C-alpha cells in the first residue's frame, strides 16, 4: 500500500446495505467522490482506502448512515449531501442526534423531525421563545416545521387554537377578476398552509377543528383589531408585509400565545420601493428578550437536491450583482469627484 494511504474496515449489516448504498450504489459513489477515497465491498466486509484524514471522514459519514438506517429511516440523497457538506469527524453523530428529536407524526405515521442543524436550532428557538422569526430560502422547512410545532402544542392542550395567516399579495399576477366570493379569492394564497395541515392532521381532523373555530386560516388583514390569547399563531410569507402590517400583527399577541414568523427575504412580491416589514422587524427586535431570530441557509434545504443547487446559484448571482453595483457606484463617485476638482 502506498505511503500515506490507509485502509479502514467497517461492518454494514446485510439488511441495511441497500439503504446505505443507495440505488446503483449512488450514495457510496457520492462519498467516494467527495472525500477522494476508494471503497471495496466484498463478502460482507466494507473497506475504505485513501489518505488518512479523508478515510476517517468518509468512515464517519458511512457509520452515520448505517446508524440512521438501523433507526428505521429511509436514507435520502439529502441525508448524504448534508453529511458531506457538514464534513463531520468521527464521533460527531450529527444526523443521529437530530433523528432523536421527533416533533410529531403525520396522518400516515411518518415522523416529523429536523433534518439539519439549522432546523434543530429553529425548533429549539420556537420551544424556548414566545416569538420566533424563521428566515431562509425556499425548501428549508420554515412553514412545515412551524406547523408541526403548532399542531403538537394544540394536541397537548398547550394552546386552545391555531391561527395561520399570510399577506394576500399577488406574485406578479392579478387575481381580483377571478370569480367567487372573498374566501375563494384568498384561498390560493393560503393553499400551502392547508397542504401542511392536511398532511399532519388529516383532512377530516382539520375540517372538524376548522368548523369548531379551533383552527383559523385567514389573510393578514383579518388580524387587525383582535387580541389573540392562548393561541399558536403562524405568520407565513412575512417578507410581503409592510412595516405597518408587521407592527399591527406583532401587537395582536395576548397571554399564553406563541408566534412563529416565517419568510424568505429573497422572494419579495411588494411594489418597488416598499420596505419589507420582515426586514424592519428583524432590525428593531434583534435584541429584545423573548424574541429569537433563526436564519436558515441553503445548507438547510430539504427538498429535492436540485432546489438546493438552484438556491445556491441564485445566491452566488445576487452576490456578484451586488458587488458589481457597489463597484459601479464607487466608480461614479470617483468620476464626479474628478470633475469637481477639474472645475
């Protein structure tokens, strides 16, 4: 064996091999490429060969996947990508620790758990603060996890009702001409909230609680003038609120209530020149006791891996554009200064 190359042998139980390796060994190939190692699986033994630091990290990732599989999880590409991005060391147990925190189960019995460290911090912030701002790109689970926490609190009688709201702002389209009453016009804006409720609570359970007034899904404008006691309140798509709307919403909160505000600052649908209430609130309230601001990133995206790549590509593009604009403004200032000096 060449100098500096080591070998580590792991035991992967036969019943977990398919889950850990992935279809056509895609997960193991991904680990090989990421850590620049070679793997050999033969006669029940699994060996990893390569430079010592790389082998240790690759072995830690494989052990983590084996442990997740033993706990009954279906290994996904997102799990593998996240382990590689975290670049874990031996004994870190990143995903295994996250796997032990089950928020609730869906109507189909699937456990709802945080899948990244960022999501875990978000959940812990919601548990320990009266108001939590969850800010991050699409696919980071901001709304879904907040919904799971709300339903769990409702089932445990920690709150007497759930109130879900979002601003009815059109994403570049005008829907006012559509037929139907007010409810049918605003329903499209609230559809993502309904979807999460159906998945966790079931359509029948949701409908019964909705009819009793224990679950309310409404546009943000309906919140004015109300005091919301003993309720779990989720404001979704908060980047589309104005500062006045955000202040109105946050001052509705009464005793025994918990609030989660979610939003993605990169997807505003406000008119040009209108400041986002989410941006303003995060600046004003960042040091207020009882309020937590949890920022999720592209690493916390748990949708299809392509979504993560799209988010990262947009982030890089926006950074380049901002840098280019800053340089351009600097050049313009320099030119103006030179003209003044000449005159």
